[in-house]
């Protein structure tokens, strides 16, 4: 993965409230959003309502990449470029059972890492990156994953998107990592249009009301993965169908808003030291 971008200060600090509690968006916040927002076919109240529904549907969304700590989350995200989460999980179960710290991963060595992840695209380059970033974390960061963007983006294979995922998922910061699903949704429903991930990220950061940004990344990814799919969106089960302005929309009625389990479908992170059957 060769995504490199200059560090900026677009990420906001973590809020004291969780998204689910932030439903009544303050008037001042709405006014600020309105003043800064780009021209989109949604009023600030409609944007807030969209994210309020996402918050009710998934109060505590999390990554579908299996991991046991921040380091293994970082490795999983580095491996996930051009790959599905399920494909990454199949490879990392055995790998993380053998090495779940920078020290252990560095000791495992590039050849062993490459062998463990050979089912993953670009596995040679990714093995080299994982080996090298493990050594850097061991030698320069005391075996810890750094919490600042510049240090993260200085690691091999780590660009803006990966740094955003780590800052958001591991450290609770209000960042938005734009992947293929978020890029598609931003443009399809015209809520944060842009040709590049950076433009779409900027658009979302300008319009998402305070209190919702902490989980917006996962809400949008899961919405894109399971409902607003690339080939044909499942508008009849979409909770924002009545608000959506997508040209492809084929159903105007919002699906009933029900809370989903906190955890996404599929295998969950392994507890420290645990090993899956067959792993
Ligand atoms: S109504 Fe259809 S196009 Fe609009 S967000 Fe929902 S699934 Fe996507």
C-alpha cells in the first residue's frame, strides 16, 4: 500500500459524549455546520437526522478486522489494502496466535510473515512492511503504537487512511477513514461529493454534526457494505431512504429503525493468547 499524504489537522479531538447520546444537536453546532457546509442537497437538520438514525441502529459499531490489541489492529489494517476483511481475518488468525506484539512479529521475521499471509494480495510487499514497522515500533516507540498521525504515517505501509482507522478505532479520535464504501456513499447520495478520498473526507468532516463523528466511519462502511451496495443498493431496507437524494434510489420509504447488535456479523476479536480452532 502506498498511500502517503501530508499530515493535516482535520481530525477533531474526541468528544465527551457518545454518538447515541448526541441526538439533540445543539443549535450553535447546526449553525456552524450550516456556515461551513459545502453545497449539498441536504439541510443540516437532515444530515443530523441521517446520522441520528445510524447511531440508533448501531450504537457501538466496531471494526470487522479481527485483532487482539492495537498493534494487531494496525497490522490487520495494513494488510487490508485491496482485500476484504474476511480475507484478512483468514490469514491473521494463525499469524496473531504466533505473534501479537511488535517484538514477537519482528522476531518471526519477514519469511515467516510472508508465508502466513500468502493468501493476501501484495503479500510480499505487505510482509516486508509488517516486519519493518514491527522493528520500528520495537526500537523507537517502546513496543507501542503511537497515537499521533505523523508517527503513524511514518511507518511503512501506513498512509492517511490507515492512520485514520487507528486513531479512530484504537484511540477514539474523531477521524474518518474514507474507503471504497464511504467514497461511493459520499458521491452516490450527494452528501459529501468528491473525486478523491481526501475531498470526500473533507466534505464529511464539514457536515457531520459534533457528537456523531466518533462512529461515522464504521456506520458509513457498514451501511455501504450491507445496504447501499455498489452494484444495486438495497433501498427497501434502508433506514434513510426517505431522506436520500441518490439518483439510483428506487424506494422512498425508510425501513423500520431497529437497533442491531453492537458487534457486526462474523468472527470477533480474539482474546489475548486465544487461538481459534484450526488456527
Ligand atoms: S435509499 Fe438506496 S441509494 Fe439511498 S442510501 Fe439508502 S440504499 Fe443507498
